[in-house]
C-alpha cells in the first residue's frame, strides 16, 4: 500500500516538474543562465537517482541517496525564495552563485574525466625488466605456439 502511494506521489512530482519545465520553455525563461543550469543540475540529480535505483540501493537511507536529496533541496532554494518573496537579498544571489560554481565544477570534472579516459586508452603497458620475466610453454592457448614470457614476482630458481 505504501509503495503504491509513494509511486503516485512520485508520478505527480514528475508530471509537475515536466509541466513547469514546458511552461518555462514556452515562455522563453530558459535563456537565463542560472535557470538553465538549475535544470541541467536537476537532470543530473534525476540521473543519479535512476542510477541508484538500477543498483538496487536504498533511495532514502543510503549516504549517496541522502546526498542527492540534499542537493535537490538546495536546488529548490532560489525558486522558494522567489515564490515567497523573501526579503533577504543575499539568499537568491548566494544560491545563483552556488549553482553557477557547481555547474562550472561539474563541467571541469567532466573534462578531467574525459582527459583521464583518453590518456588511459593510449597508455601502453610498461616493459618489464628481463629478470622479472620467465619463459614458459603456452599449452593452454591454442592460438599461440611455443614459449612466451610471463611476469614472475621473483626470479626462477637456479638449477
């Protein structure tokens, strides 16, 4: 019973955010960098929740889930400040700066990950010194014949 109610609430949340996004696209409000970056971060948070669900991790009790929900709550700060007309002028500006900084950090992290993957793909295995290699017959692999050099953690025994 609880799962069905939670699924219905989740469906309403998805429909509401889809309606909100469509309205902002229709009115051309996504030209604002802060609003567009908040929607991009929201998509990343939704992807994070989807990834947690695929890993069959708890969506409310694990550390990663709590971190995602806290980031989602932080993401709603500027919208709540605009909605309730908070008189603290620093609150929306601080949230906008935080969103812009996190967007920049996410882009930088993505570029660094891509660079690391590119460097990893081009890196070759280092050549080992001859005293760490042992020639052994290759009987298990039918595609090879003869002898091959394999890594030995210590030199072979002297005869």
